[in-house]
């Protein structure tokens, strides 16, 4: 099945890709392995050609899963992964802990480990998962460019960076993509990075495009999150903030009804309307949600609907920052002033 396409560097990809993280990581217990394998193949059969993983997800388990399931179909997909933020044995008794490390030697180590887990000899798009602020971005990207020249990666990307950092990196080697959060309730990209990507010819790959289930309209109660669900540490999902954010969903659902699509499809169609260089990568463990998400590529939003959504979800209408103070300090993105 052929889906509408967009470009990332030298690649034509399905306009809506698949973020594979939650098949192994992030929102509580992952699905049974057989179910995860089945969903990856269902995505492939449905025309998805962009698959996104990272060394961090499940401390390598997600790369192993994606690589094993899709190896026989390698020539049909654009395979993306990330390094520079991985699980390292720095905890008690050598337990793996998340470590940001953008030193050139570490990036070279991360790529080799990812290639082995993915079962491939080249990664199509390789991202620096976080800029390690103790290391000049030029050094990290220089190491990635060396790996590109060596034929181990085909195109370079960055994640969660500001426009200024993106320009510095692009001066060292062409950056094909920036992957950061972007949705109706996380619009920081519109301050500068979205336009900078367009200017330099990079794709903007939007993760969490349905706001970690908020924009599906189905997540009403946040009190029952699994102990390992990363949303427990996100201020927007704190009970008081979330209760205030729920107030936006009634008029939002009404707009979806006017358009004739689901709330999740409306969120994805809005992103596609922001520019032809925007590529959402929703994740799911549910085959029905996969089909729903992919259907958003066929939803065309009139300009007046886009304008209504822009007004409804002004940054100042959202209660709570997207990250807590510790995680916010680790990223390098522009922020709207308070009350914007």
C-alpha cells in the first residue's frame, strides 16, 4: 500500500511514520513481544516506511525488536535511530541508568552498538538524542559526519535543539532532520526551529504528536498511571493541571466532529498542515489506533479550521510545562514567555 509521502534528507518516507518507543519503554509495561512484532508488521503492510527507534528505548531492547522484525524488509523502510543518550552501567551493582554523553568516542561506540542490535550495516537517519552541553555541538556532529563518510549512517539528525544550535551543527555537516516534541499543546517549534528547518532543508520530525494520548480525548483520568509511566513526572499530567487542560477537549472534539475525523486524526492533520517538511511519528501498541493514525494523512484541513485550532491551543492556554525542571535543563529548546 502506498501512502502520501514527505522527504527526510535523501529519503521519501510515509507522511506519517511510526515511533517505536512505547513497544519497549515509557508508558508502563510494554506489550507482549508477539503483539509488538505483529504491530510492526501491520505498520509495514499498511504502507509505513519510516520507523523510529533509539538506543535508549528499553536500553537497547527496542532496537533489537525493530531490527529483528524488519530485517527481512530492510530495503522497504527508512530506519532511524539515536545515540548520545543511552543506558550505561552506572547504577548500583552495575544497573543501567540513562546517561547523556555526546563525546566523539561515545558516539562512535553508540553507533556500533546500534548497528549490531538493529542487524544492519547502515542506519538511514542517525540522531544525536540529546546535545551533551559539556561537549561542543561541533564535536558531536563532527563525529557523526565521520560515521556518515564511513558509510555507517546515511543522514544526520538532532533532537531537542534550539535554532541556534541547529545552525551551528549544520555548519559542520548537513542536518537532514530535527526530531522534537510538537503538537497542539507543545508548540515551541514555532518560535524558531520549524522555520530554521525549512530554511536549511531539514525535516521536522514530530514526536508525541497526539500529546501522549491527551489529544485522543480518551485519557480522562491520570491517577492510575503505572509506576514506570514517564507521564507521572510531567507537570502537565499532574492532576490539577490535567483537570484544567481537559477543559480544552470539548471544543476540540467539536472541531473534529465538524471536520469528520477523530480527535487523534485532527491532531495529526494539523501537524501535516504546518508545513510539508513536518513528519509526525505517533507511537501506539494498538492496531486500531495505528490504522486511525495513518488515516490522518487523508484528512485535509481548511485554513479556517487550522486557525480555530491555533486560537484554541495558544501556548498560554496549557497548564503546566511539558518537563520537570531536571529534564528541562537537559534539553536545548526555545520556550514561550510565561503567559504567552
